[in-house]
């Protein structure tokens, strides 16, 4: 008797159709040839969600939008019980590419459709989800907005206070495309048995390892701290070096020390200073203050705690020695989230049966799965991304790698939802 | 027989009136209680120039505006010949204070008025000048606009190409207040025998030395270089430290090395990184590029050359080692300008006769005098500035220090224009 994946391998996947779907989804908000600018609740985003909805209906799934704007497409199970869910998001950076998020939604749709076609109704309910506003690219304070609504982590006031760069509140943006912010709490779910998210890697580790996909062992602890070092602004020419209180000198020392420290720790520790604003910002003026972010990540809880503690010591030591005033504010703090052992085993087995070599890796990026872990076991599949690029129109994954990801996802969903 | 300064000391200076003039001039564009925002060719600037013109006429001087907008107020000499000139500028930073520039114009006006009242017509012509747009605070590429016109260093095309932040050309701004940009070349002078500029120090050296005024030995070489370090932008979480090309890491190393170098050289070397822009500027993204300015200054030509060469080596070494691409562009390059020995001696003698202790120092800031040195010998008098502050509403000089500066300026102008 053929195992399930022999059957799937033999007749279910239409590769040309899948390539076409990637292109078609990428056309909503398409820009810069291969780029996508598709922010939450924009008309491009509505069109993309409706496209997914149509494809899902065509495949015989029951489609609905929840009250926050997440799209769900479901096959009921022959048994009652909690659902096996897969999906990701279709909002993008501005500009982003065609794969970040979108590939996870498409892969779940294709995997579920193929399983339904091949095996009919599952034992357990199976659902596709297309989350809204994962990136926070329109509403900077609304990252993971859709998945946070599902796990019940949105404060109703956020609908009024979270605004985009034009000053529009996220509540008004929701209303303008038909979602009622007052009903946002109704998006909460407590009937999910497992969540598997397929996503592009966003780093070069799979490319270096020459492997198509990875099984994600966990999502890193992410802490973003906003730091302001303040000294004295003075004339760049008339004020001698020996009596300056120059926050730029302190900032440079902080940057060097925290980056060197992460380099010494080695993978998977990372530390990034990606944002920096001087006040004032004039060539002939010693700045009064430098405000910057330290983005520090580690998937191991103890290592993460040590990393953050080291940063605190570096900041305090440099500020004290240079007589600069120091303010810090943690802006984002997402504790590490481990993948579920059983789900990882299911993915591993599915890959082995499909003859696809994999590796384990931690995700250095945050994902909706991290939110979903509050209500169910989660796991993730990473697909190799050319040059490790993401958040750029240059994002690219080959169709072979995409097919490897979809097959392994389908096998695992079969394992979880169909197998007796 | 009394010497000239005994006479001046005894009856000429009306201290209350001078305090009142500082306040009154500061009211044009006055802001933030003690601040001034008065940009070139604005209505506040026109009112301030007209106020100086009125005071000059009241003192019996012949007043005219040249074609660029500099205000001149003259007493003819009993002999023909080149003029002895003193003055500064009345445009300010936004916001600046009441003293930077304005004090040099007022001091020249008062010194010349008092000399005229006390001694009548000079032997040589004496002139007050109030330069326009020294700061470049409205037109960033038009620093020293008025004095550059006097020395014939304005390209007529600049009137169209130099624009303010609203996009208005400096030529149109000139026209709007009655100056014809086509006639700008007529502002050139070749009949100036000497130029003495009084200015606040803009640094804390006089305060540290507990002295009211200084004689400026020269103006520092100022070089502003715009630098861009470019690497690869990638995801802050998913891209391992060991394979990043992070321009922020290179930037921080450059900042530390050039600042440390200036500190080791000691006074009067200075190096400032006052401006820095990241692309992109996002907390979770390794920047693609960091663009920043290095403002480096030294009054000694050999030391300045060594300083700039060291910066070049540091940039090239760091960029090469970190595999970052490096672009540099010198934006400002004002070679050092030495004060004239005879003018310095005249100021020195004048101070000694007035019983005022002084010191010599180099100016770390650029001044109109630097431009004027292209057509005549120059010297400068610095007046102590509280806390070394400038380019801020907090600028402050005491009336005693101001009076010391005016007396010494008057004595020196007497020496140059009146003495047989």
C-alpha cells in the first residue's frame, strides 16, 4: 500500500498553478516589478484577502472573516473537536516581497485543498488562516494585530489609540473596510488544537546549509529597547574636546560594545542598532542627544536574560563614565516561544517520508505563531530564501523549495487531522 | 595730556543706552523670551537692518545698502584712501540668541559713533558693515553670502540654485525685499584697508580663563566631509552576526576613532559628528547605509592637513576591513586664516591702554572675517560668552564684558583711522 505522500506526490500538486498563484497574489499592491506594498485594511489588502477567499471557496472550503479581519477557511471534521490550523499573513512591508507571509497562506491553502481532494473530509476540523497586520507596516504599534485578537490580547482602547502615519486610527481603518472594532473581542478562539506556520526563512542559514526547508525549534526572545543618551549641545568649532559632553561619542561606544558582544556570543545571538536620531542633527553642532534602538534576540531564555543584562551594564557604565544622562524604555518584549515537540516530530516524519532533508533552527524573526502559542501548541516550517533576503522586492524562493515546504506541510496536516 | 582712551572712558559711553540697543535689536525676530529667529531677507531681518540704518543716520553716518543687502554706514576721511571697516552680521540661527553677530554690528556702530562725537572726522574713511546671511540658517548653501559678495566670490547662478527649505531661491528672496540679484557683482569692494570683527566667543575658553575679551590670532581651517558607508540591509533577527555587512558597526568605529584622535591631539583640534542619517531607519532592520558628517578643524595648516589625512586613513581602513563601500564628499573647506600682525598689535595696545587683560586664541568657528581676509588684513575681538553657549536663546554676555570689547575696538579704530 502507498503511504499518504506517495499518493500526494503522484497526482495532486499542480506546480504551474502554484507558481501562477504566487504571481497573482503578488499583483495586489504589486510595485517595483517583484515588490509588494500591501498594508492592513488597504484596498489592495482587501482584494488579496478576497482572492484567497475565492480560491478557498473554489476548493470547497467554508470561508468567513472574523471580527478583526482575519480570513478563515475550514473543512469540518467527521469528529467534533479542536481544529488543526495553518496559515500566515498577507500584509507586507512597504515595499516587501511576494513571499514573506503570503507563501504561508498559499501553502496552507494548497495543502488543505489537496488533502481534501485526495482524502475528503478529515477526522478533525482543518482550517486555513490569513492573519491581518502582522508586520505593523501601516500601524507601527499593531504588529501581530490579527493573531493578538485571536488569542485575546487586544485592549479595546487600542482601536482608537493605534494610528497610522496619516493619523487614522486602526478602528476607523477597520470600519472603512467593513469590520466593527467594537466586536474585536469576538475574534478570540479557544478551539484550536495546533497551529503550523510555513514562512520564508528571512536569513541565509538554509542557503548556507544547501537545504530547502527547516523545522523551527522555537522563536527567539525579541527585545527592542529605545535608548536616549543626553549630553550638552555646543558649537562644533568653539567648544574644546576635553570639556564636551558629547552623546555621539557615548553612542558610538555603546554600538561597538553591544555588536562586538553579540559577535563573541556567536549564533544565534543577534544585536542590531537599526534606528538612530540625533537632536539636533546639524553638521556643525555637537548633538544634545542621540536616541537609538537596541534590538537584541536570543532563543534561549537564560542566554537572552544574560544578553539584556549585559546591555544594561554597558549602557550604565558608559553613561556614568561619560557623564551623560541615560533613559531606556523597552518597546517590544516578546519572550522566546518553543515549538511543540510532537508537532516538530510530525513535520520531521513527513519530511523523511517525502525524502526531503531538513535541519532544525531557531527563528530570529517574530511570527504570528509566537502569539498563537498562547492558546495552542505551535510549530513552523521555514523555506529557503535566496540570499536570506526579506522585507524587500528581491525576496525569492524557488518553486522546488516551495513545493518541498508544501509537501511537508501537507504530510504533517494529514498526520494531525486525517490519520486514525 | 589725556590719551584717547581716558577721554573715551570719561564721557562717551552710555551703558544704559547700549543695553537698551541690545534688547531692541533682539526684539526683531525675538522668540522664546531671550531668543532670536531672524533669517536673511525675512521681514524681521529687514526691520533689524533698518533699525541699524536709523541709529547710524542718527549718529551722522552716511548709510547705504549694497546690491546684495549688506548695510554700510560711513564717515568719510579727511584724506582719501581705503576704509577701516568693522562689523558683523545680524541674521541668526533658528532659534539663536541676541549676541552672535548682532553684538559685532552694535559694537562697531557704538565705537564709530563715539569716535565721531569725540574726535570728528577721521583721517581715513571708517565704515560699519552689517553683513547679510552669515549663518546660512535660511539658505544652507549660502553661508557668508554677504561677505562673499563683497570679496567677489558669488557665482551669479547661485541666485537661482541656492534655495531655502520652502524651495524659494535666494534670488527671489532678494527681489522680494528690494535687492536685484542681477546686480550682485556690484557689491564687490576693493577699497578696504582693514577689517576688525567683534564677536562672542561661542566657546568657554575666556570663561575658564576669567577674562572678558580675547584677541583672535586666526580662524581655524574648517572641513566638513559627508561620508556614506554602505553595507547590506537584512533582517535584524534572521541574519547571523558573523555574515553581516553592517554599516552601523563601521560607523560607530569611525566615530570613536576620530573623536579619540582629536582628544589625543588636544586643543585646538576638534572633530564632531553632528549629523547622521540611516537608510532605512528601522529598529528591526540592519541599515543598508549610514550617511554622516565629519566636521574637523585646526587653525594650524600643517596640523589641519595631518588631521584630514588621518581621517581619510581611518575611513579607508575601516571600510576595507569591514567590506563596506565608502563615499566621501567635502562639503565645506575653509582654509585657516591668520589675523594680521599689525591689527592684532593695535588691539593689544588698545586693551593695555584701557587696562583690560586679554589673551590670544584661535577661533574654532567660521566668521565673515575669514571671507574678508581675501581682500584686506583682518583681526577679531572675542567677548566672553556665558557657559560658552551660542546658537541658542541662552547666549549671554555681561554688559561689563561687552563694554570692554567696545572700548578696545574703539581704541583700535582710533589708532587705525584717526592717529596721525
